[in-house]
């Protein structure tokens, strides 16, 4: 698996790269895969390019720091979303109906309020077009009741574990999504985990419910696309140079806050590994 510097929003791959994005996503996933291994195994075999097949050696410089050799799992056709705060599409639905993905919530909640407890809101993985939020009952129809229950339990456990660690480092994980698969008759986590692409990160010190929050994730890009009036249908518009630079900074800051390491140190380690 290779994480490029491309970025998607509203289910469209945008036209502009975000510098260092792929390396940040890979490094954060590797960090969290180790931290949550007691909860669920993952698809990682190696992130060292020296372990990769010989036919990839010519691309070692590019692949280093942004790729993983992984187990090939049968991926479940459901995205497992956990929401701990009222934001994004959840807030939009709540304003209309008092629910999030059909789950009834307390009255008079404000935008960005913390929910009484995390909620599991699965979504179908669309092959084209936009992913669609579905009820837990619908997910159980697609996956089978036992698998749906297993994925819900794993998702909540992962979220609660990471929330506690991230908050100790000044980061709120408002919501996140996971992808799981089946490998050798066991459920494992695949793709990425707790990155700015799969999660909504806020700063604890800046948190102020009742409005949208500044994010260390691609919500910054989504907000820009909304401001310029894009209708969320292909083709997407170009990003401004200011948005590209600021988004790159946000990804790097998320990495540094969560891991406690400087991004420059990560770059140097990658360069040594490629030699």
C-alpha cells in the first residue's frame, strides 16, 4: 500500500498534492497500529523498503516512508464510523431531525458538543458516487449480525483507547472511521488508523462548543471547497496555494502532537532507511 500526497474530499480526488501528506498518514498509522495491537491485529507486514519485493527496489526512494507491505484481506463492505462529538454531517442531520444516522440524541445539543457516549454510525462503501450512512440494522443485513456486532465493539474500543491517549497530548479526536477485513478467519484492521484523513482532530485548548472548530485534518480543505461554492460533483476545482500550504502544516502538526516527535526527525530516519 502506498500513501501518495493526493487528497480527496466529498468522494472526489482533488487535483493538487498536499506536500508530505502520504508520509504523515503512514507514520501515524504505524504509530497507532503498535498502540492498539492489544485490541485488534492489523494488516502490516513491514514498512521497511528493504523488505519489499525486488521489483520495487528502483522505486525505493519514493516508497520510503509512505508505503507498507501488507496482508491481503477480504475487506468488509462497510466503513465503521465512531462519533464522539457533534460535527460535520452529523451536526447537519441533528439540526434537521435531532438524530445522527437515525440515532436519537438529547435535545438542545450545540455544534461540536461532546456526545453522552460515542456512537457507531456505519456507512456503505460506494464504488462510485458518495458513501451512504446506514443504520446498524442495515449493516447487520450486509455483514451478518455477528460480524456487525464484532465491528461495532472493536470500533468503540479503538476509539475510546485513542481518545484517552490523544487528549493527554492536547488533541481531541472528534470522530473517526475504520476499515476492517478478514484474514485467515480473523478480523483485522486495514488501510489507515487515526490519521487526519480518517479522523477529525481538534486542539483541546482551543475547544469551544457552539461553533465549528479549527481542525488538524482535511476539514480545512472541505471548508474551502464549500466557501468557493463547489457542488461536490466531479470535476473538483483546484486548491489555492495558501490552502495547500496550510493543510500540509496541519497534517505535520497533527503528527508531531500525537507522537511527540518532530517531523524532521521522521524525514531523517526515512532517508537513513533508504540508503
